[in-house]
C-alpha cells in the first residue's frame, strides 16, 4: 500500500528541486561613483523561465519607492554609470516604451520597487528577454521612477544612475 505513494513523492520532490538545477546569472550591484569605487548594495539574479527573464533582486541601501531599471549597452559602470552608454536597443527603435511593448528598447525593464527600509527583493519578469540576450551588458538602477515614455522627460524620467552591475557569464 505504501509503495504506490513512493513514485509520486519522488516525482514531487524532483519538481520542487528542479529550479535549483537551472542556470542563472548573478549580477553584483554597486553604488555608482566618479572614481569607480565599488560599494556593494547586493545582487540581482537573472534566470530563464518559459515566460521570459526572471529578475530577483536582493538589494539594500536604496531610497524607498519605484526606480527606473534598465539594461544598458556597455558592460562598464564607471563615471557614475555613464560609461554604460544608453539603453540596450539592438533593433535601434530609438523609443522608450517599457518592457511590454516590442516597438521600444529591449533594455526597458519593469520598475524596481524598494521598501521604506531601503531594500528591494520583489521579483519581476521581463517577458521579451532571456539570459542569452543580457550577457555583456550593464544592469542600471536610476534614482527616480520610469513612466515608459520619452515625454515629458526622455527615457522615462528616471534621472541619475545610482547603482550598476556588469552582467557576465557566471552561473
């Protein structure tokens, strides 16, 4: 009688542990600075799902609220993050339309939510992206929110680049 429960139990345990076997990329995040000084604020884990790229932040020392969150074209966080260049836009759309509109930058991500304690740990999903798309780019956090438009401010109005991380090939 007990034997008939063993196979479903083993299958269930495999299902629960399967996500741990999937590849993922861990991106160390740092406050931006003029000198390249690296003050860590945590990390962001990126992993493929059937629905797109899962983004799991584990960050501290941020101001509360919503922050613009983007992929930038160069893997370089120097000069207050300016060395990272513009938003990742391989199709050269020239439009900032958010993560759900295929007519805009591919580097537009859902906003990053930070609690009143300054932590960000709410996962989000970028449905148009996969791990293979993001390697060799920079992950950027902006001081302000993002309206996913170029008006009234260009690039969503996120403003200053306050934190950055380079996306490598690590697993």
